[in-house]
C-alpha cells in the first residue's frame, strides 16, 4: 500500500480482493434499516417538504425518493433528498471516530447508485464498509477533535469523500479513477456547525451524499482532480486540519486502514443531538428511581471536555432548537419520564412548565474523560437537587444504543416502527423491514 493518503485510500476502495465479514454485513444492513426508517419518519418535516418545493418537479429516473410513493428521480437528486430526510430528525446513527453521522450520507449515496446500476448484495455491503473506513481514516488524519472544534460539521466534511468512495465501489472504478473521485469530493466538502438547530444541518447530509455521487460520476466520465488532493499542500488535510505535521497525520490515517477498529456504530434511541443522550439516559434513570419533576430545585449536568460543543445555549423556540438544548432535553426527561419523537415539536419544546425547569439546568464540561480518543466522549453525570435539600446523582458511561451498550433487536425494531408511524407509513413497516433485512444476499430491492 502506498505511503501517501490519497493513493492508499484509492487502492483500498478499488481493491477487488477485499471481502466484508458477516459482522460487517450485519453492520451495513442495520445502517440501511436505521437510515431508511429515519428518512421515512421525516416525510412531512419542513426540511424535506421545503427542499422538494425548491427543487420543483423531479426528473424521472431509476432511484426512489423515500416517503414519496411512486416517485423516482436521478441519482444525485435522490441522494440529496434522502440524505436530508435521513438527518432531518437527528435520529440517525453516530460514529465516535467521526464525531458525526456516517450512515445518513453513505446510505442515500449507496441506495441511489445501487438502484441505478442494479448492484448485488455483497457489493452494497462492501460499498458501505469502504465508505465508512474512508471516513474514519480521514478523521484520524485530520485530528477530528480540533477539526470539529474549529466549527466544521464532520458529517458533511467527511461525508462527501465517504459517499464518493461508496459510489466508486458500486461503479467499479479503478484506483486511478478513484483518486480523481476523492480529489473532486475533497473540493466539495463543507458544512458549518453554526447551522445546528436549523434546516441547513440536515441539508449538509443531503448535499454530502449528492456531491459524493457527483464526484464519482465525474471521475468515471474522465473528469480530473489533483491525484494527491487529500494530503498535498493546500489540499484537504491542510485546509481542514490544525495538525501542522501532515506526514504524521497521514500516517495516523493509514493506520486506520490497517486496523479500522470495531465495526459497530452507535444507534440513537432519542431524536436529538447525541451530546444530550447520556444526560437524557441519566435523567431517565433518576425518574425511574423516584425523582419527580415537581420536587426539583436545580439540575447540574457534567460532561467530558468538548461535550457541549454541538449544543446551542439560547432557550429553544422550535423543535429543531430543542434537539440541541441540554436544558430542554433533560427537563423533558424529568417531566415526562420518556423522550420520544413526540417530545420534539414546537409546542412541546415551548411548554411553560418544562421551559421553567430547563432554565434551572446548568451544564459544565467538568467530567474527567475515561479514554484518550481524539473525538468527543459521550458520557455524563446528572445531579438533581430537590426542594428538601437532597441530592440525587446518576452517572451514564455511554448512552443506550452506543456500540458498547448495544440496543438489541427489539429496541431497534421499536424505533423503526415509531419512525414509520411518525412519517405516516405504519402500514408498510413489516414490508419495508423485511425487504431490507436480507441486504447481504439480496441487495437493494
């Protein structure tokens, strides 16, 4: 394998000798099921309906628009709409290595190209896995912590080259052509975290999926880019990373190719920013232990360094802002004893009683980290002080559904059913689940 990052990634993506394991096939299948469920849940979300309004009449084509019955379009448009829908509720999976959401970009790109070329099940699995490894390698090369802290939305900045890799596998591009696809993708990468809490955040996922597909198609047509774009001076790593030693950064990324680490990603069981999940689970544990919202005087949330970066601090006024409000999420858990899709509406977020409790929630990045990873660590401690002077403490080492705390088939299916009910597709839940559950053999149907 080459010593430089761009050719090494291209050779990895184009290598016909690699074969996914059963574990990876299960990962890819779960990712497709989860992403499709999240996209179908968002059928009527403003971020999706207004995007479709802006696009106007869709051109026909081979690719399904999820949630729009009998509507088909071209690859790029399908990837754009389905990627935006997959992230619209912020319910899609998360990967610690990326500090971001891989499948809401990779899966829409995969579905679009797979439907277009009639890809086999094994090809679909290989494409997903190689796209994920490319994203993990780039995250390691960048130093994902500083990259995210600078304000980049890593779901998008890593997602474009990841989606290009997915498309390159399904299109059968050789290593030389894949280098151009990755180079084109690197020039399309963008996404500002300032847009968290708005419709533009899920649009980042949609545009990343569409731009990745576009990059691979351009390369397949003979379009060129710098053959070492990712690690050259003025290239991807130099632009997006605070790391001064690009050779060392590339060496770290190449190590990910040799040892990509655990296959699992984190399944979200709450439809809000992942930085609120461990505090939410800790708060729910306190409710289960008998803490009542009407008795609460104050709430203190502690998370590891950087754990508040994705959040907004102003009182939320909308559903989307509520998803990024530590105060609202914790207050809703304490008040309602649950956190469901119905917890995130404009009306729910602005409830007077919950808003009053949310104002008494304080947060600090004062919890010592337990690991040495470069990205964010998702753990939390919640201390509730009640009006009688007692303190009630709950510690959550990782959210339920995290790779270290697998959700289990029952919880995953319950989430899927809840998603399809939210989107108005409850009657189709069994058929959609069954059609995608044998992905490794049957492919996209």
